C-alpha cells in the first residue's frame, strides 16, 4: 500500500494556500495563490466567489504535483480560513453576491446600534462576544437594510471555508469553531440560536444558516467535478476543519490552559484555551469562541499590530530606493543589524498602530524619543521591540502580568527571525518555542482530517505524532530587566497617545 498524506487548505485574507503533509507532520509541499481584495466602496472588502474557488482548485492541483503524489494518496482534506465575512449563495450554490472578506467594515454603524440599543448586552450571555463589522450578525442586518434583494435571493449563508467545502463536496454545512465566532451561535448549546436572530432583527435569516458539524466530522466527500478540477480523488473525505486561529493553535500543540499561542504575522493574535467563559457583559474583556478541543473555549486578544508594521517600514524607508535588492535581503540585513545592537543603546519607542490600535482606541502609530544620535538601525530595533511590546500588552489583557511558568508557542513572520524571536523572549521574560513548519493553518486543518480519517486516535495523538517544535529561545537575563523598563516607557507612550490630538 502506498504512503498516505493529508491535505490542508487555508483561505486567508491575502493568500490562498494548500499544503501536503506526511502523517508524521512533515511539510511536503506548499502551493499558494494571491487574490486581490476588491474595494468598490470605502471600507468594503470583497472577492468574486467563483474566482476564489478557481484559485483554490489551482493551488490544490499544484500542491499535489509539487509533492509528487496523486489524489489517491490523500487520506483526507481539512479546511481553514479567516473567520466571519460570508458568501451568500442560492439553493443550487450559485453566488448571489460577492464573497465578503473579514476586513470588511460596511456594518460599523450596525454594530454601534447593537451597542447603543442594548442588543449586544441582551445576547452577550449566549454569545460571549461584542459585535464587530465583519461578523455575520452585523452583515445580515446590513444586507436586510441596504441590499434586501441579495439577501432574499440567498438560500445559504456560508463562511469562506464552507464555500470551498461545498465546491469540493456539494454539501452545505458550516463548522463549530467558525460558527462560534459569528455572534449568532449560543456557545453553551453549540447551535445557532433563534433568540439571537430575533434580538438582532434578522429572525427571517435563521433558516439560511447551514447545519453545524464538528471540526473532525466529515462534511462530505470529493465529487467527480471537484476531482477533475483539483486532482483529488473522487470520494476523498473532506472534514469540517477550523476557524484559522484554532487551526494554528492545534498545529502549535496547545493542549492545556497554561500554554499561550502567539501568532505574530500580519496580525498579532494571542490566545489560550479556557474551561470557562465570561457571560457578564460588564466584565467583557477578551474575544471568546469555542476551542478546537471539545469542552474548551478559546480566549483571544488580537490586533493588527504585528509584522505588517515592519513591512510598511521596509516598503517606505528601506526598499523604495533599492530596486536591485530583494525583500529577503533587506530582512536579512535588518536581522543582522538588530542582532548586533545592544538594546540599551537605544531608547526609541515605536507604537505599532499603523493599521489599528489595541489601546487607546483610535491612536495612531508613531516613533518617540528620536534624537541626532538615532540611526536607521535604532529605528529597525524599535519596530521589532514595538511589535513585541504590543504583544506583551495584549498578553497582559489575556492572562495578567505574571507569566511565570507559562509555555509560549510562537508562529508567524516574527518566528522566522531568530533575532526578533530573541527580542520577544526578552520582552516576555519566558522561553519562546517556535514551530518547525511554516504553514500552521494548513497543518491544523490537515491534522483535523487525520483525526477524522482515523490516522490519529484523537487530538492528543495528532499533536504527539505531527507537531514539530523548532527553535527554543531563552530570554537573556541581562536584558529582561532592561526590557521591563523599556516596556514601562512604551506604556507611557500609550498614555500620551490617549490625549494626543484631542481637545
């Protein structure tokens, strides 16, 4: 019998990825497709749903080819992707509107209304969430008010990975971790709750929600048409999969309430498992969804305050006038510069709020403490440090200030840099473990397929057999105290920003 493999597909905000994994967790091949976001109006984020599927099919076919395998070698397919946003389709699965991406903000005013009128407070004991613009609860209310024709033409409301699952299997389903993030699901019953729809004024949309399946439950098998488009074998099982934060957590090997999962990529996503969830609206502090492991909640503190800020700095100050130098070479030079600097040699503070603020709300990004002594290298170090300080600030909101005894698993672009990971360890004051694989979203989805297919006995067996820890970076004792002082300066910068520009 030939060796079997698992396939994971991740539909992200900027890129579609498909990865092939061996049963022991080796990342065998990765294929990706970039798909621009359409912005037909300010704050809207859309894509053509059929084009999204075409790019998924291309990525799947290429990944199989790069891995040197055929569809017959695949034991199962798992899916993940950005949560929220949605795809509206009719009874046959034809799109009735473009796919809305999770960065869409057209429903901001709807969320303000939910808060002001008490809707958010009324449903909070069921949802354990505040509303935000790209959640289906807000988008459905927006469409009912501003585009009722598209809503009336729609039979199903699908998440992005639900849409891909439908195209692979012909089945209309959604999955429990994604459903739990929509603010339409009762986290205690694990079902869409008609009382929530009624409170939000969208009771007639309840019947448009697909059946919820578990993450490791089969969502159907690959159809003949999908097999022809992707190279997968007809009849291959396709499982529920995960919301992307849960897929990353699973692939990071987070299996208890003490381990922190930090994903420092485009966003700074900081999360942990918990056995209880806050239901008191007045004590609302973190985003809560259902965890990838049954019986657990996922508690999250996330903001766009991570490596995307460094990409902006590179594009505007390091790359623009150097057409002959690749982005990779610039990254390597920055890592070398940071590795050579003494952190005590610079007191420049960078607040990484280019794309949004964790605290205070509405604050802008800035550099503070510049002087004639400041060099470009000092500013690069400040960007590295600012991203890590923002992570620490969010971790404090997640678990408090005492991190002693906590295990930290780090992934994302920051984890690809030893120097940046070292700063993260120094700032947190605890060892930081990275992961050997790079496509953790895909891997978590593939691991779900492995559990469903019986390749792994359960979640713990999947972790034991396929999660691969990479570098473990210890904090440098001589710099831990210094970084406490620097973080205090960072917090003073946040206090200053709270009043800057306000009358």
